């Protein structure tokens, strides 16, 4: 996949469209029936938002995209990532599995609650946000409202 959340059945880019542009279809190209990758890259660059995976190697236990059936074989080396990128101050996990992978043996934080995290020799903030998968039973407007709380002033 050339970028994150390309599946039209995932609401991530719709959430970002609502949060930043009050338009769920801001990044959607109706004619091509896909998200506009270059527009997304430009947006992320302008807002200083980096995206990455919480695992370096995974195993799908079933033939679907559900995190419920995802085995983390090798998690992201978060300590090294933070050492190499001192400008990172906040990590946003888009779902429970991502947050659980980041915290390891610690308790997974509640949705939307800023949680201090000491990694890579320094303190950062972890925010667990709701999954943007349509399988997660929360309306788009509520997902967007939750994400809006962390991007206020951006």
C-alpha cells in the first residue's frame, strides 16, 4: 500500500477531513473512487504529522484486516524511533491494538486520555484514539469529535 488508510471503508481520512476542513470528503476523489494521496501528503507535511506502524512484522491469523486477528511478531522499536526523532512529543494510537503494542505490558489507556509515556530516554504523551475502521461501532461524527480534541489549534 502506498500510504496509510487507503481503503475507502476506513474513515481515517474522512475524520481528518471533518476535523480540519469540516468536510468528510475533502480528501476523496469521487471520480477515481480513491483518496487523493498527494493532497494527503501535502496536508501531513503542512501540519507536521508523521505516520507509522506500531509493528515491524505482523502475522494475519485470518484473511481479513481485523486487528483482532493480528499477531504482532516484532513491535516497533519505539525507543530508537524517539532517539532518532527528538521533535516527537505526542504519539497517537488509532485503536486499542496499536496502543497496546506501544505500551507493552502496561495498561492500555482509555480513549482520549493523555497518558505520560517514558521511552527513548524521555517523556512523550500517548493518546489512544478510537479506531477509524467502520467495524468499530462509532459514528463518523463522534470519531471526528474525539480526534478534534487533540488537533485543536493545529
